[in-house]
C-alpha cells in the first residue's frame, strides 16, 4: 500500500484536487497573498519612536509645569536622571 499526497490533505483541499483531476481546465483557487515584512533589527528604536510620537501629541496641550512633571515621572519609571 502506498501513500499518495492527496491522502495527507484535509477534506476541502482533497475535494478541490479531485475536481481539478476531473476537469483539468478548471481554474485553481487563488492563494492568499501574505505581505512580506522587512527584516526588523531595530525593534527597540521603532517602538521608542512610536511612543515618542504619541507623547508629543499628548503634550501639545500641556503647560510647562505639566510637561516638566511628566518628564520627571517618565524618568523615574525608567530610572533615568533629568538635568
């Protein structure tokens, strides 16, 4: 007994393959295209840039004291020093 490829496929794919064998001129189903994502070696930098952009949007309506307290709180959260 030999195992054929169609024996290993799920039922839906197996049915499509059988229909294709019966009618060779039938069109093959379209394959889903996956978006190729570029190699991303700077995940930390990209994340920081996105967060900084969000912070800038949030700080547009703040006065100087609010911005300073925000900076202090963020520095405390990441154990940094502010001049």
